C-alpha cells in the first residue's frame, strides 16, 4: 500500500528548488491540476508521483510522506488497520 503524501512538504520543497507548480508538473509528467490537488492534500500522490517528486526534489520518499497509509474507504466500510 502506498504511503500518504505530505502535500505541504512537497510544496515547501518545490518552492525551495525555485520551481513553480507548472514547471514541476512538466518535469514530473503529471498535470498541473494533479500537482495542485496533491499539494493541497485533496489527492494522494501515489508511488509513481512520489518517485518522480523525490528525483526532482532531490530527497528520499520518506521525507515527502507523513508515514501513514491513506484512508481508502470514503464510506466507512473499509478494513481498519490491524484487523482481518
């Protein structure tokens, strides 16, 4: 399962690199809309995005995730961590 992305940290590191969201989107191969949604915390990045971001931002994936798994169930019917 993918880790939950840390949108605030992604934005902070992108800005430290001097990249606009548009430039980051072009370099990563993701749409500007997706980049914005990830940075705002409205969408989880996913493994391919995190690999691209870590390459562009010159950091480890663990540095741009919050260490937890995304909540995949929006209706409350999903599996709770630690249960089978």
